[in-house]
C-alpha cells in the first residue's frame, strides 16, 4: 500500500508494504483522540466529530497512521461515553452517523486508519437491554446481565465483597423492584453484561459488524479481559476487594476472544484489535494474543505505570522480550491515555517527557500517542469542586489548545474542562512555528521511524550501559539491512556512553534525532546531558532509509 503523498509524508521515504505477515498495524503509529477534548465545532463547549475532521491536517503533518476514537456513541455520560446506551449510533453531542462516515472518508483519503472504542464488558443502565433486564425477573433479557441474591446466611449483603473501580462503593447495586443485586465493575450506571448468555455474545458480535460495515479498521476493546468471569464470583482477599478488574483472568474469555477474532476475520483489509487487558503483567497479557487467533495487540499497563528510571524501563523491555516476543505477540507501548495523569506530569519535567517520547517511538512494537502529548501538555489542575469525572481523571482530559488566542481554536474560551497549564504557549500553532518545540520533536521521531525498517520491524537488542542509562539496538538484516541505536539517560547527571558494540567493527554513529534537538546530523560525541535521549544511525549511512551501508 503506497503511502499517499496527500498524507504529507516525505515522498523520498519508500513505503513499507503491508502483507499478511506484516500487517499495517505492526508499523502504525496510533493517535488516541478523546472526542470531548479534541476540538469543538458547534460552541457547546464539548469536542465533536466535525471538530476532529477540522483538525486532520495536524495529524497528517505530524505523520500518524491511525486514530483511535474514544467512545462517541449515545450515552447518558455517567462515565463520559464508556456507558453506552446504543452501540450503533452517534451521540448528538458529537454529531451524526453522517459526520462519522465523513470523518472515516476524510481519514482514509489521507491514508489514516480509524479504530473505534468497543465497550463489551458493560452497557449504560439506560441501554434498552438493561431497562428490559431489570423490568422483571421473568424478562427475556434478565440473564443478559449479572443478577444475584444476597448470600443465604447474610441477608441484605451484596453477593460478594467486590468493590467498584469508582466511585467508592460495592460492585453491586440493589434493585428494589425485582429484589436482586446487579454487578457493575465500574459505576452503578454501568451494569456488567453476562457473556455466559449466548444471545449477549451474538448481539455484541453484531455491534462489531455494524462498524466494520461502515469501514472502520479496528477496535480498541475496553477492559476486554473481563468479559469472562469466574462463575463462582468468589470473594477477593481482604485488602484487595477493589481488584476485580485485575483478578478476572479466566479461561473462558479466550474462547470469546477467538470468536471475536473470527468476526473481524470475516472482513477484508486486516481489521485489527487492541485490548485493554488491564492485568499489569506482560506474562498474563501475552496469553490474550492466543496463538495468533485472539487479540492482535494488547496494551501493556505495567510499562505505562512504571517509574522514570533505567531499572524500571530495563525491566519493561526484558519482560516483553521474555513473555511476548517468543510467542509472536506484537508489543504495544503507551505513556499516556485518558485515564492516567499525562506522562509529562508524572515524570516531572519537559526534558524527561521528551526523552520518554524517544523511547515510545523507537521501541519494538506499535506506539499509541494520546492527543496533546505531542504538545508536551501537563494535566489541568481541577479543584475538588470542579471535578466532573467519577474516577477523578479530569486533569488529563483538558481541552487541546490549537492556537494562542483566548479560545485556543475552540468556539468558546470556557469548555467542559479548563485549559491545561500554559495553553497559550503550548498550543499547536505556536509549536508548529518553533522547530525547537516538543511538537517538532515528535514529528522528527515519526519521520525517523517511518524511514527506518529497523525501527518499524527490527529486533531489539538491549546492551550494557552505565548506571542510569538504557541502551538498545534496533536491527533488521532482511529484506534490507538497517540498524539504529537508542540511548536514554534517565539520570540527573551527564552520562558518557561507549557505542562501539561488542563483536562489531568500530562504528561511528551520527545523531539522527536528539530529544533536546542538539547535535542532530553530527557525529555522536559519546556524552548525553541529564534526561537526554538520542537516536543514532551509522555515520556512513547517509541514504534515506534502506540502510544499504553501515556494517553488517
Ligand atoms: O478503563 C478500565 C480501567 O481498568 C481503568 O479505568 C482503571 O481501572 C483506572 O483507570 C485505574 O485508575 C476503561 C476506560 O479506559 C475508562 O475510561 C472507563 O472508565 C472504564 O474502562 C469503564 O469503561
């Protein structure tokens, strides 16, 4: 598939063709859009699909290959769209199905794939299925949700000790009318579907087909590992009552994922899936790829949550090498999303956030960016009185600033959440004019990645490095020979790093991209500043991408 010139990519960089063994999603960079926070077109203070369409030039200029849209489906918004009341529509807040079709068409014209968010574990309590299910114990849809009595010996108590993820409280709500409890791993407005019922499974497959028929390229699957639960719904150990999301890791889910995979495989064009398998263990998430017949990809939350240290990131790389690579499970990497404080906020400095971007875009696997991280945004400070999310995650959902004006390219200055700090200088337009900006760094990294088969497909070999430094080589030998070296200095002191690799002829490396912009194009000096990261290429390799030169 040739990369469209319309996508604004460097035409001198040859496209990497997709094939059955090397599908597009393995060398894509995916950009997550939280629709409420991206861009508003109609002045209601909430972002919408037309707003996203109006900003596609930004994505093209940046060079991303795919977008993942967080939910835009009809929803009472108890969890801002992760409480779906109709899987096959668009909430009027975000636009119409016609707006969605137009967005997909625009994206495809630019060579950008579209991934939508599928929320299979729970619906809204206002979904007609749940309304019907709770209407009576005899309802034909009663079994579509998880209804239980109190334990026989403790009347009035919930069926087990599970707590909801948020807000504080049990994972069970008593239904007065029918005298039973229903299960909700999240808010009481998000009842869990009962996937043990084959009708639920089949109805949910149809919701996938609805979007596949409309041309989407794949799905991000919300807490997808929880669609199977231990039929006993056993109590959790004391102190871990809130761990139901992490504790539900049962065999039957794998059957259900294989069935979901078959639905995707009914369609041409390598439709993909990335599961939010929230298990905090690469060993566990590896099992959700099956034998290449379950999820195409899974997020890796233990890496997302890890500290900014060479030790932690060494462990992240080694765990993926140990558990994912041997079974052919293609890794993913993300630093930020709509549920966690932005990595610029977590890591504490712009220099670290820049170095982290180098990691994200040079590791082996598919990177997922979260809108606004390419601007180096930090979280908005939200007072307790202004908090709107039941999970307290508003800070990372602040609106994206597009220009330095008071409305920052939105219609109004006051929107559903306040602006992030420094919105008048970190806005996209100002950064685009400044080659030293974080935005330009992301663009250079994306360009470098696209131009290097080693970065997109090659093996990753970690090398010994001084304390506080992570050093790895990316290398491919066929069908082309290409290599890169990445060095990240996590420390607060300058680091001196020898780059003459063991067993190799001496190699001179030049700086292709530097996280602080210094020395690009020069021969690498061997010294890194505190919190600096560099991407190096063999100095003799002046070709554009295919790495014909350089030691073999
Ligand atoms: O998140 C699931 C999930 O496990 C996280 O909410 C996690 O528990 C939390 O962030 C820890 O702080 C998904 C969505 O990404 C999230 O936005 C939804 O609220 C949730 O599912 C329910 O659909």
